[in-house]
């Protein structure tokens, strides 16, 4: 029944592979269960309530994605969007967290309308295929950087901005071992090599901790004394309703919030879904992704669900390519991710204790390596294309933002096309997007 519904044979997959892919993607995303409560609590929200909202909304959104679109995509409160929610909308602009949740709810409704009207898909089709390839490769570099930074292999440096950390640091050493083990598994074509790389790395991490190496380091895996909990805080459920009326007391403030949330969500998630579609083989020769409109719809519904549960915008996760990397090709992968998120409500200490960023770094780096292979298909003979793709990749990494990378790449493409005398070939859509990107880069966040 599952095979027929999700079309296993047509997509070259099976039940075992889909389950392993779902678990692997969940493990790569599980850090959000710890990061989101910590970040949103700085805006005055109860951490326990944010954890429950994060797990519940992510679980529901993933299951909807799997059943509706059949894309192997995981969804959760977006990194970057949660920073926008806390540090800009609440702390910088002086809004209450209830008002911020109301802004997320309203922006998600707008996002849903944009999706249902077909505007989102039309904008996607405007983006040249070479830029789509550049966006996918840029996300690969971004993933690898995220993994290396999270475990301490790459650190901040006041002189050079970034630098290599001490490899004898427990979390950095564990991540390095995990990367090498996972790479060996992948080169040897071990089935589900990325997943087993995570398991072996977690076991080694626990051994390190038991031997006293890295004890007290929150990035090192540990087995908690009480791995199961039933203590859930539902206080944030429908919390946005309390702040909804405050949205309209300051219209300029409201417009800034809505523009910021819609813009970042649009291009972060569109870039992610486009990349996932390509990794799955759902994209044809013209760069059109089959069935992506349903994935867009599922993503838009995820944002609404997140605001109702009491968290920042829920969106598609680029870490989904970790599961795709071991063969996940259907919506069952997403359903498994969703089930894991729901189960995490009750076994959160065990999940957060074992699969720390030092463990999942390997999956992010290996998948990043696989994704940059798209660059070979870019038309490097064109100076305009080469400059656009280069700036997409480099700005995505250095700005720590998928949407900013896309903005720089697209704007470079538009200006380069004009300079090359190809402006007559630019449709009205490209002109409109170029203006929007200028506004975003110069007057945005």
C-alpha cells in the first residue's frame, strides 16, 4: 500500500531506504529542538513552551509535506527566521512576542495566497537555470560551513573573521573523525553510509565522554539519566491571538515586519525546495520541477501551523538533502521525519544528548560535497553567468543567508545582462525582481 501510494518503484526506492532517509534527515535537523527554545527565550518566550511548539509544528508540517506533495523534505522553524523573529522584530523593534507571533501568522497567510495564486512558481521559473545550479551549489557550501562551524572546526577570529579551531578540542576532533568515517562509508558505497556514519560517530562520542574526554562540553554526546519525559508546556498555543490587535497600531512597523518575513521566507524556502527537487531528479531539462507547486503549498501551510503552535516561521530545511543523499525519494521520508519530531516530545533528552552538532556535522559536510557537483553544469564561458554564480555562492556563505546569496546573484545577473546588451531578452519579471532585490539589499534587514 505504501509502495503504491508513494510510488517506490517509479522513484527507485523502497521502504527501508525511505525510513533510514527520514531518520537521517531528522537527526541532521534535530539541533533546532535545542537551538530554537534557546533563541526565542531571549525574546521572553518560555523555553519549554517553545520546545513543544517546535516539535509539534515540525511534526505536523512534515507529515503534510509527505502526504500532500510526496517530496522528501523536512520542515521546522527556520534558522535565520528565528533570529529575525527574536533579535529584530522583538528586541530591536520593541514588539512583544505575542505581536511577533501574530506577524508570523499574517505573513504566512500572505505567503499562502502567493503560493495558491501561482506567483511563487512563476517567480521560480524566471530564475535562469544557471543561477538555480549556483543556488544549489551555494547551499552545499553553506551546509558544509554550518557543520564545520557548529562543532568548532571553524571558529570566529577577531583578526581574520574566521579561522580553524583547535582540532584537539573534543567536539572538533569528534566531528573530524565523523567526517572521515562517513566519507569512507560513502566512497565504499556502503548503503545508508551517511546514517551509519552518524551512528558510529555518536557511539564514539559517548565513549569519549565516558572516558572523561570532553565531559561537560554540551557539544559532546551523552546518555542522559532520564531519557524520557512527559512534561510538555502548551502555553504558547494560539498565543498570537493576544498580540494580533497590536499589529495595526503601527502600520509602518507592520509593513516592515511583513516584508521582512515574507521576503526571507520566500527566497530561503524557494531556493531550498528547488535544490531538493533537483537532488531528487524531479527537475526536467528546462529547470522545471515536477510537483513543486504542492511542495510550495505544504511549505506555506507549515508557516501557519508554526504560528498557531507558538513558534517562528516553519519552513523547508536544506538539511533534507542528507536523507536524499542516502536514497530518500518520496514523501514517506517526510512522514518519518514528522513522526520522529512528534516522538521527540517524549524522548527529547535522549535525542539532544546523543546527536549533537559535533555528530551531525559529518552529514552536513558530506552532503555539501555532493551538492557542489552541480557547478560542473554551469556555463562558465559566459562572464555574466560566472560572476552571478560566484557571487551567489560566496555571499550565501559569508552573509550566512540563503536569501541574501540569491539576491546578490540575481542582481549581478540583471546588471551583467544589461552591460552585455542583452537587456531586451530580460522579461518584465526579471526587472521586477531586480528592483525588489535592490530594495532588500540596501533597505532591508
